[in-house]
């Protein structure tokens, strides 16, 4: 039988977590590239936008961990929190690239 309304089926959850992992890997690469570029150019002080980006990344990493550990009852809230933090990270990335 299907899971109760509002609860992701295990296969849907697994697929979402795989997509999340791929997204997080992509962000790690982007941020590593930004750090490597800053080091190569001798840039030591982070701009306000870069600081905001790092904070957004830290929050997104935390929300990803919470989502991975979420129970069926907490899945939707954890998913929503992860998606919001991911959106905030995208906005911070855009600001840091201006």
C-alpha cells in the first residue's frame, strides 16, 4: 500500500537524497574553485558577499544533514528547510559573483 498522504515513499525519498547529494557536490566544487582562485590571486580578506556565501553554505550543509536524518514525520519540514537554505545559497552565490 502507498504511504500515508504527505509522506514520501522510500524510493522517492532515496531519489531526492541522491539529487541533493549531487547538488551539494556541485556546490562544494564551486566553493572550492572560488577559494582556490582567491588564494591564487592573493586575496586574503573575504568580501561581505563571500562571507554571506560561506554562512549560507554552512547552513545548507546543516539542513542537508537534517534532511538525511529526518523521520517520515519530519521529512516535509526538513525538505522545506533544505530547499530554502539551498535557495538562499543560490542567492548568496549570485551576489558574490557580481
